């Protein structure tokens, strides 16, 4: 991520709602200015930064508190670092983040397997609840999966016999 964060005045659209005369709720909302009384607060002390934190390039600094349980790592971390180079209003930010989530799932499964733990995919993906509440859908999915697997095996065997 770039070290030089943008200042609010450099961000297109920042503060667009600051002018009360340009309020999209104007004719419908009755203003009494009492709603702004609680808006002033002292910023909490900054949480210490002891792991890599990815934050929006539209913010000049870190938020006072943030999560540190899973810092970016591996391929999913590389994808996340790439995503945070783009504005939150662009697909270049959100699509890579969604991809990084999927890659993170695969990384987690591989990590479990390398540690000798076989994950309970049926339970973790809600198989018990699906069986209880949507038994027909589960059976349909299993039958369709078995048919597709059988077709794939037959096709591959047929190609092997042709050689």
C-alpha cells in the first residue's frame, strides 16, 4: 500500500453532505439542530500496531481500534494488499477482496490437512441443518453430483480406450 494517504480534500465526493442546504432529505426532514449535540467526542487512544493492518487509501490514518486476529498472509494476503491500492468505490477493491476470501478458505483447508486435521466439511458447511430442513434438496444434490461424476468417469475412460 502506498505510504502517502490522501487527505480528505483530495477525495472526490468527500464532504458532499457537509452543506445543510444540499441535504437530499431537506423537504421531508424537520431539522432542530439538536441532533448534532452528541456528535463531538474525544478520539480514543490509538491501539498499538504490532501486525500489518490494511486500511482504505481514502483514510489519512488508522481507526483507533481494529482487528488483529488474522493479519494478511499467503496468497490471500497478497490479493488483499493489491485490493487496498484501489478506492472503496471501485470493483478493483471489492472483487479482489471477495476472491481473497475464497482463496483464504482453500488456504485454511490446506493448513488443516498439513497439520493432520481432516476438516468436517459436511458439518462446517451446514449439512446437518440442510438434511433436517431441506432433505429433498440434499438428496437432489447428491444424485446430481453422482450422475455428473459418473458421466465424467465414463467420458475419461472412453477417451483412454480410444488411444
